[in-house]
C-alpha cells in the first residue's frame, strides 16, 4: 500500500548470492537479503557490500534478483570478476 502522497510502495527485497570459484569448482558460497525502499515511480537503487573474506582471492560471481511487494521476482542479474584481497 502506498502513502497518501502516492510516493511509497510496498518494500522491495534484494536477494544476493555469492560464490568463489577456484579450479573450475565452487569452493565457498554466501549470500544475504536486504529490504529496499520502493516507490511507485521507476527508481535506480545502489547496493554496496564487502564480500566475506572467504570469497576473495579468486573468481567471484554474484547473482542479484529483486522481489516486489506482490511477490514477483525480477530476472536474475549475474556478474563475474576477479576478486582480489
């Protein structure tokens, strides 16, 4: 439900899953969920976090998807990079 001004919608939930790959195998995983402010207008969001130490030092893959207030999930955004310590 929104507020009277029509600016606030149901909260969004960002789900982040992380993994460390070494030698072609997953050697560590992690993840968390974070509630985000929502609005009825399109809006860009920024999520910042530091990967757990156990996930650094090799290939790091992160997956992000967002659930809206109605329970619908977004497409998965996936990124892979070298993660230095």
